[in-house]
């Protein structure tokens, strides 16, 4: 056993090409809030519930430190945002209104009930999983 205990995910760093369109998606579509701006690193830190998402703009020269060695290489497979509440029809309508395509859907059976996950892509192609709350099964 390690001499520490993990409390949870603190933040994810996502590479983007164009901060304006990234913020339009993460703020406008997902409802994240800007927590901090770090222009010297071409970064914006977003609050996503109890966690944070750091966006680093690799198209900006100040973000060169974050550029991958191979252009276009994957920087994150996906990350999951757990939804406290969700009306499935309203969520689907919201995504459609923002022209965000659902690329995959999954219903997972868990101890507290089924949970619907919708997978979408941000403007840079990163996959974001939106995991709905438990839907208790009738007895």
C-alpha cells in the first residue's frame, strides 16, 4: 500500500487549438466557469463541479510548452463529467441546439441503478463523456 490516499481527480489538462472556440464549448455548452486565466502559459483553468479542466492553447506561441512531439497525437482518450441531475430529452435537445453530435451512447448497470453516458467531442476532437445520475430500477 502506498503511504497516501487518493482523494479524487483534481484537474485534467486538455490541449486545444484556439481558446475562443474551446471556451465557447466548455462554458457555453457544458456550463463550466472560468476559475483562472494564465495568459503567460496560454491557459485557462475552468471549474467543472468539484474538479477543474485546464485548457492549454497550443496554437498560441505562449502554449508551445504543451505541444506534443507528434502533431495531432492524442492528448487525452476521454474524460468524464458526472451529472448530478439530468433530463435526458432536455440534454439531447441542448446538445443538438449547439450542433454537438453524440458519437456514442452507453447504458451501464450499477448498484444504484442504470446510468446513461453520452459521448461527445469538443471542437478539438477530445471526447467528453457526460454520465447521467443513477436511474433507479422499478422493483
